[in-house]
C-alpha cells in the first residue's frame, strides 16, 4: 500500500506556514484509533526505522499520519539541514496533530483515541506535546531512542563523537544555542499516561544512560526495551512482534486508566 501525500503550508521559509507534507495511511473501514509517527532530525516519514513503526500501528488497525517535517536533507519539505531548530520540529508535529483533529471525519478516524509515536527528536516532540497542549488527550506514547535534553545531547556528542561539537556547529549552526533550551525533564511529571520506550544498546546519539534516566524519572514505570543489536534506528531486526506487543499493552493500559 502506498500512502496519500497531503501538503501542508506553502512557504519556503522556516515559518509557521512552512511547506511540508504528511503521509496518510488509511484503514479499510473507519477506525477509532489514529497514530502520529514523528521522525527525528534530518529524517523522513518513511525512513526504514519509521516504516517499522508505521507497520506496527497498521497491524493494529490504526489510521497513521507520518509527517515529513521541515529542515531535513531527506525529504521534500521546506528548509535545509542547516535550518533545523528543535522548536520548529515540535511545531511541525503540532501542525500534524492539529490537521488530524480538524480533518478527523475525512480520515476515517472517530477522534476518540490518539497515539503519539516518535524517534529521537521526534520522540522529544511528541512527549513535550503530550505534556503540554495535548495533556490528557493522548492515549499513549511510544518513544524510540528519545532525545531528552539539549544538555544531554551535547554531552553525548562530546563523549562519543570525534569532532562532534565542531561537526554540529557546521551542520546545524544554531544548535548549541537552541537545543539547550529544550529539556523534557521540566515537564516529565506530567507524563502519567501509558508510555513505552525502546532504546539501542549501541546508541551513541541517545545513549542508554540518557534513556535510562528518562525511564527512571517518569511518574509510572514504562514498558522499556533495550535492544542489544540496535544503535539509534532500530537496527538488527524488524522488531514487529515487540512493537505490536508494546502497542497492545499500551492500549490495554489506556483502556483501564
């Protein structure tokens, strides 16, 4: 199945009307459940690791919306890699949620069950939105290799990446100024909904110690899987059984809450 590509915005500048697209995966019949799957920095809606997440939700009869967020070298939305700001990434995920809610009927979604799923900085975006504008409206969070804070991200670059800071200054000129303004721990106490977290044991972008800190500071223990063969992008397996099981457990927890 090929998804429908839906354009949002028309501006070629990284503003609130920036040109981006959203990929829509419909269900055969109307569904009460919709998932939004958000890629990370310099990502794409249908990157291989994102397709694994999309496929898991589709296996459970979810309508799925997958944004191609701005400022990526790997999709056709507005902006280049050097334009990336984390605040704009959150904005683009927010735009996707707002569009889904406004167009629920045409999507075949009843609007009653919204799941948010994200990878890396996409995981930060959906977690922050679940803890702020959409507090109490999100059924569950499924987070893969989550970015937790700018400070932790910069520390990981210094620790694990040769010339990591110099490369970051070249690739994303405003990162050292903008990323430290973002910290999920400022709002983590609000994430009392069902949460699943997948992390890679070999990840040096969102290293296991950073993910463990996030897991340990959540208000309730999440479903947590450390994948021995994975680095940052669900490498080493298709993980469909694991992902579908996580979705089932999250949905069961949401129903019983």
